[in-house]
C-alpha cells in the first residue's frame, strides 16, 4: 500500500474516486428513502435499485466503447455526463414525478457500467501489475468504506433539507472525479482496431471467459450468488421496520456499519489474496456473507449490526478477487468487454432478484427470504471452493498465474 500511495497517478485517481463515492453513496440510499417517503411503499423504494440495475444491462455496449477509445478521455466525458444526468432529479416535485427518479437511476446504471469497465481497463495501465490487488482493494475500501458516513450524509440531508442538497452534492463530486482523471499524466496509445464484424466484437468478452477455466467457474459462482443478492435491496427495509421497529432513515445507520466492515475487508483483502488466491478470497467472502445473512433474522440490534459489518467485508473480498482475477487473466485490448460481460452476466439475475424481492416482501415474511438467500449464497461459496481445491490439487500456483498474466499483450503506458 505504501508503494501504491507513493505512485502519483494512482494517488490522484483514488482521491478523485473518493469524492465521487461520497456523492454516489449519498444519492443511492437517499433516492430510495425519498421514494419511500413520497409513496409510502417498500416495493416502490426497492424499484429504485431495480431501475439502476436495469441501466447496468447496457454494459456489453459499454465494454465495446471502452475497448475502442482511450480510457482517460472517456472517463472524463462519462463523469461530466453523470453530473448533468443527476441534475435532472431537481425536476421531481412529488409522487407524480417518481417515474423521473426511476429514469435517472436507469441512466445512472448505464453510466456506472461505462465507468466501471473503463476503470478496470485503465488500472492495468495506471499501476504496475503486482500492485493491481492493492489498487483494487484501495478502491473498494473507498467505495464501500465511505458508507461509514455517506449514508448518514444522504439520509441526514434528505431529512433536514430535502433532496436538492443531495442531488447537487453528487453532481459536484462527478465534476471532481472528472478533474482528477484529467490531471493524470498517463499516456495512452490509440487502441488498435482489428477488422471484425460487430457481432464477433460484441461476443469477444464472453468467448474469452468461456475459454478460460480460471474465469469460468468464478463467473458461475457469481451468477448463483447474485440471484439472492438482489433481495438485499428490499429486505433491509423490512429488517429495519419489522425486525428492529425503526424508521426508514435508520437504514443509513446499517449502511454505515457495512462501511466499517468494508474498511476491515479492504485492509485484509490484498494480504489474504497474496497468501491464497483471487478465487479463495471470493469463496471466503461468499461463505461469510451466508452466515451474516442468517444473523439478520434475529431482530437483535447488536447481531444485526455485526451482520451488516460482515456483509461489508464480504462485498469487498468478492469484488477485489473478481476484478483482480479479470485483470490478470485478460489481454489489455479485451479488458473492457470482459469486465462488461461479467457485469452484464451478473446484473441480469440480480435484476430478476430485485424485482422478485420487491414483489415477495409484501407477501412473504422477510425472515423466510433471508433463509433462502443464505442457502443460495452458501451453495455458491461451496461451488467456488470446490473448484479452488481442485485447482490446488492439480498443482497450479498463484505465481504461475501471475506470470501467465504478465506474458499477455497489453497496451503500453508511460508518463509524459
């Protein structure tokens, strides 16, 4: 981490993302709470997250864009576009304009897919290969760890002064993130465009995953897990209201505890991954998440707080393991499409899960839903752990994996 922090461009980029996450996290929760206040419906609040996830389904197109253009100017333009998009929420004046919240959250999801794929690809040029784990862990610590304060900021501003300050805060942080990317000294060559039909280019990411066993099993495990993860966008409203008997704004406190767990997870992720592997880190995160989900059933405030912190740790471990694995096992010119393919493959079952959660929460006791979630996530952890055990039995080492990744062709990078 000391080497990473001493790297000028990495330091500037992470700082810019820190500001962006403050606005993103504050807006994300505040919009769901706002819809809950405007409509009085848990299902309507959960559909806010569904709209975002549906926007993420444009990820395959985003991946093609990322691989066709220089990543640095693309990220600048995407951040500025996000600032303009968020300002459209200023037009929402009551229950009749809730549809506009959903529309903006859909666009937010599309922009997120573009920014995520661009960031995954940019990092391989921005930092040395042996620091990718630390860079991903630092960004996940920023992304998840700032939940310590940002949900309270978003929910607090919403309760105190309404939605307008939250919206303007997020728009401003988008501009700061764009300025940070602009300040990088990274020099990118123009991406090589091989002649190919758009269908072949579009499918290149999924073909690479299908032909790479090290990526294929983690993808399947993620697909299994996210079929349950989507319920986390709606069930916590019931945990707060029915289990803890608190107001909807108390969800900000739970998200803050999730941020605390994320800080711990981020601090440990790179070290654990170096001693085991990316897939072992993901399997451990999934197993711990299944246990934490069961703790949410209790209705005991201390146990629920511990569970939310555990979920924060798990999310960081799963994300760091998955992103680092993609970066080390994918050639540079394919990174955008592979990352976008994984994003798309995950958000489709997640969208179905969120929609199912929004419908089921009105008819099924939330504790039953939590048990079902724990079973599915636990199965995903066992499936991935079995593959990791088979890999180790076959004698494949992490060192050989890194050497294989380093031998893959990547776009050159340097400083001006």
